[in-house]
C-alpha cells in the first residue's frame, strides 16, 4: 500500500514538472518573438530627425559641404616651417646707449623703417658738436685756401702756405665727411643739425617688414652693436622643408601639391607646392630635404613649427567629408544631410541619415560614395553627426 501511494506521488510531481517546463518554454518563446519584433522595428525605424538651432549650438553641430580632396596616391612626411635668412633680422643699434623706450610687443606687425626702440647717450650730442665744429673749420679752411691760391697766382704768396692750406682743407673735408656718415647712420639728418637742435636720443628702426618674434632688451638696459634689441621675421616668406626618405624621392617632382597640418594642432589644413628638391642626405635622419612654398592661408604659421604633410602624387580628387561627419549604425556607415538648408531663418533643422561607402582616410578627411544619389551641393553635417545619430536612435527606442 505504501509503495502504491509513493508511486502516485512521484507521478504527480513528474506531471507538475512538465507543466512548469512547458510554461517556461512558452514564456521564452514569447520573449523571443518580442525581441524579433523589436529588431524588425529597429531595422525599419525612421532615418530622419530634427534639432533646433539652440540644440545644434549646445552640442557643437557644424554644417558644411562635401569637398573634393586628393586622398589617394600620397606620401606621408614630416617637416618644419622655415623663414629664409634674408627675411629675418636681429635689430641692434650701431651705437651703444641706454634703452629709453621700446615701441613694439612680441607678435606686432611692423613696416620697414618703423621705429622699434629709442636709445639715449650723451656721446650722441658730442658727435653732433664735433660735426658742427668740423663744418665751421671747413668753411674757414676753404676761404683760407682760396686766399692762398689767389696770392700764389699773383706771386704774392709763398707756395708753402698754399700747400699747407690745401692739406688742412683736405683733412677737414675728410673729417667732416666721416662725422657726417656717422650721424647719418644714427638716423639723424646732418642738414637739420644746429647748436640749438642737438639730439641726445636716436631711433632704432626695422630693416624689413614682418612680425616681432622676440624682444631681447628692456627699458633702462645698456645695449651696443653686439646686443640685439628685437627679432623681426617676415612670415610671408615662410617655406616648408619636408624630410623625404630615399625610396620616395623618385615619386616627387617640382610643382606637386602638399597638404599639411601643424603637428601639435592638426585642426587647420594648409597648402604648399614643391619648388626645389635637395641632392644630399641630412646627417642623422637619412632623409632628403624637399623645399616647398607655402601658398594661400598662412595665419597661425610661425618659423620653426613642426608639421605633418601629405604629398599628392596625382591630380585625382574624390568627394570627401571630415571624419566627424561619418557615423556607424547597424554595421553601416552614414552621413546626415540637411533637408531644409535653404531656409536659413528656420528655427529647426531636419536631418536625414544617408548611407555611404567609405574610402581612404587622410588628413582628417575620408573619401565617400553615396549609396543613393543626392542633390548637388547638398548641405551635410560636417561635425557633431554623433549627437544627431544619438538623437535619432533614442527617438526610435522611445517609439518601440
């Protein structure tokens, strides 16, 4: 009897277990079907969304256009920006003195002949006094020489006196000429010198136009011809020295275009063009210098800056966008186009996510091919596409 009851209890527990397993199975199947439905919904979710101008400014959305970039067949190289020696100058005074004023600051643009500083020295006055004295003596010597010459012609004077007058006249002319040249080098016009107009201060001027790159003196300091006051660099003459390895040298030619960015601030792209190819190796790097003229925009470029460059080996261009313009979703790549860009007064912008196929990437840009045709000159999101894609994704999740 006990055995029979025990058998019945085991049978009941077995069937209860089966029912529980079936229940769990049905629940799992229901969840699985829900996930499939959600996945199907996500595959067909909307590809458009909108942002207000305020939202775009808050997340840093920047609009732009698809650009044509030379991104294929290139050589990557490093280099440095340089200014030729005839476009830079250390400004110093020919005469020593005390710095009385400095009229420029580092970064100032100056013109050729502009006063950089003034220098005071009592010897400047003494030199002008000597010039006035020499000029006065020269006038008297010329009169005496003329008198002795007239006497000699009339046999009324001794030849020796004429010779002495001639020697004195020549000596004073030489001395006056020397003093005159020194005063001109001081920047003072000799014809303006008078006993009541002696100048104890001279001006130091820039020998070229450019930018003040360094100041070496301070007010009150003594300077002489060996003490530079400032350095002026004409950045308009900037050129680029690229360091090219031997294997890449045959691929280069004069006239090729260079795209480069600053190594420490690779935000802005600049352009240059090869004008000379070196013929000897640098001492340690085993590279050859290739010299390039910097063309177009030079703002922010300074002598000595290190750069990273792309040397274009052909003229083939491709449609390209900044790397930040591309987003990835569902293992596909997309960019966002603006649907109402012609309405500049609109408070909201509508964006559509368009699939693209990525190509080569260089210098912060990636070549793209649109999967479907878009209107020419369409406005795209060049920066901040990540945030728009997050907005689009979040909207789709809320709709599930």
